[in-house]
């Protein structure tokens, strides 16, 4: 009897382990899909120096919003403005901000969602992601972050951590 119970228990444990493993493989596959999509969308940015993409996904892996860095609608994004940092910085929306604002424009909630980004979010976007109710941020293992953003990324990671967001690299 005891042997039967332990065999059954072992089988159950093995099944659970297998399901856990399948689950991990599946979510790894979806992580890579959404990160690739974010990467693709980053290519739509006209910014000559930095191209960032963001895909916000709901709990059933449905895409709720996307964004890339660029000027607001109606603001001329010519090369003269885009290649001059002093003109560009006050005008540009970051990818995460655009994804959040596109959702706001059509009345869609991002509460409980995961944001896939090609870069770790900056402090400006971290604030918005927290306030929009995003609960998880995923960015690639290898993201080529320029030195000038490093201190800001450290602070945003700290901020998101303190607010209870899960931050991971995939
Ligand atoms: Zn940002």
C-alpha cells in the first residue's frame, strides 16, 4: 500500500515537473516572440540615434498596445529636429509612453499587463508604467544601453522594484 502511494506520488510529481517544464518552455517561447515583435516595432522609429520598441501584453498573451519612440501626432518629425538633442528631447515620446498613451486614446486598460521593451525603461517611463498598472517588465538579455542612460536605468529599476513590479531579462 505504502509503495503504491509512493509510486503514485512519484508519478504525480513527475507529471507536475513535466507540466512545469512545458510551461517554462512555452513562456520562454512567448517572451522571445514578444521581444522580437518589440524589436521589429523599434525599427519604425525615425530617431537616428535611438530606436526603442514596446509591446504591452495582457494576462492571456493578447497584445493590448504597442509603441516606438517618436514625436506626438501632428508634430513634424523632420531630420533637423530629430538629429538635434536639444530640440528632440522635449518633443519625443518614449516607446513605453506611446504604448500607454495609445491605449488611453482608445480606452484600453493596461492594468495587470506585461510590457516587453527592447531596452530597460527610463525613470520617466518607469513612472508611467507603474501608474498605468503594468506589473511586469521584460527586456532582452543583451541590450546595448549607452553609458549616458546607465544611472537613469539603475534608478528606474530601483523604482519599479519598490513599486512591486517584476523586472526580468529574457
Ligand atoms: Zn523612457
